[in-house]
């Protein structure tokens, strides 16, 4: 890819196409068209270009399509920051993905997002979900996941429904990202010394 698109950022007055972040995206049709394949390749290239990225959705790049990419591989570093890393998954592209809660149990943890730009906040998510999605070849995948992977999938699928994590954060609890990282590091350090 010669040049990758910038992120659409909801609070950036210069960011174009912000309505794509707040509008339900269109599903893909199979077999995929050449323009749809280009969207997927662009999404994957942007994901691969990021140093610290768990997931992206097509609307974040200005495409109103139900495409997401994410990865939750096991690593000691990720486990340190996300102790609820139970289920793992390698880099995966899903189209027209859906989820539903398995049970009612939720957990609260902090989330951030390129499209919210420099902020993090606590979000309640279901601990366990059932998912259904389609791969690029049109085959259907289903399963059940829990912990951080379930949170990640909910966050990315929400993007395809026009929902940003910031709208799920309780009023007054959205923090600058640097402040959140400092609090998280202090909490982890305190946990090691207890």
C-alpha cells in the first residue's frame, strides 16, 4: 500500500467523515468485489503498520463497511496489562460480525481508541460472548470467548454499529491516555509490592 488513510477521529475538527463513526456500517456481500477487497487490504495494512494495536474496524478509516481486524495472542507483556487474557486468537479479519452475551456477568476495564484520540475510560463489557462472523472467502465462523478477547471483539464490532467506547464511559470518567497509563503502571507496581 503506497499511502494509508489517516484515522477518522471524532473530536478532531479537521478529521473528515466523522459521521462514519456514528452510523451503522453496511454489510459485505459475497463474493467480495474488488473495492471491498481493497478496503480489507487497507484495513490489514493499517493494522500491521501500528506498533501497539489490538484491533481496528473499517469505519475508523472512513469505510462504512462491517469489517474488523484484531489479534489477541498470548504474550507475557499483554498478560501483564490485561490479566483477564484467557482466550487468545491470532490476527483475524472478520466481516459482518455479531456477538451476543453468554450470561449476564460483566467486568469493567479501561479502553482506548485511535478514533477517540488520546483518551481512555472504564467500560463495562460482557465477560463471555458468543460470536458469529464471516471470513474473506465467505465461510462462517462461530464460537465462544471470554476475558480480554471478548472485550476486544465487543469493542470492534461496536464500531461497525456506530458505537464508540467513549459513549459507554460513565460521565466524567474519560481520562487523558497518559494519565490512565500512569495510574495503571502505579496500580501494577503496587500489586507487585503487596
